[in-house]
């Protein structure tokens, strides 16, 4: 399967009506500058209910193919205000779980859960976020952090 077929399969499994063209929520913007294209951007607020999933959810889930031809799965939570560490972790975990169910199981996928924040995060919350791992296909992943409304904020976070 080539990369456009992979992304098209994901797009059809999610449903075209559940996709997003916006990378902004509540005053927090994710810059798509230098992020590989093509990509599939899922609006979790639409996709979760249409797939019968209730409860916490992240804002967006990106699927893209990187320069090494690997599938990247990127649950995104955008917070312009205060951050609740355990709630943000749960939202990203639910995004990763949903993404795992949508992505083709035969494909190797790297997951990068990212919390975008506008305000400073208290050191206690940072410590808690660091301890709370997101599970994806048997791996425990640390939540990456990025600042809202910065140029290339997603591309730079993925390089870390």
C-alpha cells in the first residue's frame, strides 16, 4: 500500500464528515508549517460520537506519513487557558485509543500525543504529566508539550 492509499483508507474509516480543516480551538492554534502533506485531520468532537464513543476526547487526531515513510499518529489537545494534567492525559489517551482502532493494524505506526498550551503549566502538573503515560500498541508514551500560536510549533515538537 502506498502512502496515499494508507491515508485514504484511514479517511474512509473515520468518515469524511468527521474530518477537520481547522487547527485551532479556543484561542489555541497549531501551525502546520513544515508538517508533511498529505495528512488526515480528524475532528474528535465529530468522530467520537459518530463512532459511538462517549467520554473524554482530545481535540484533533492527525495521521500523516513522515520522510521515512512511517505512519505517524498524533493525538492533539489544545488548551489556551489552564491545564488540568489528568484530564488532558485522559483526553490524549482516548485519542490514541481511537486512532489505534482506525489505523490499519498491519502498519507500523509511531504515536506522538501532544498537549498544546497557552499558559504556563505549574511544575507539579508537569511532573504529573510526565509520569502519566499514554498507551499505544503496547508502548507507554510521554505526552509532548508545545506552546499555542507559535510558528512551526507542531513540526518542531515532532523533531524533539
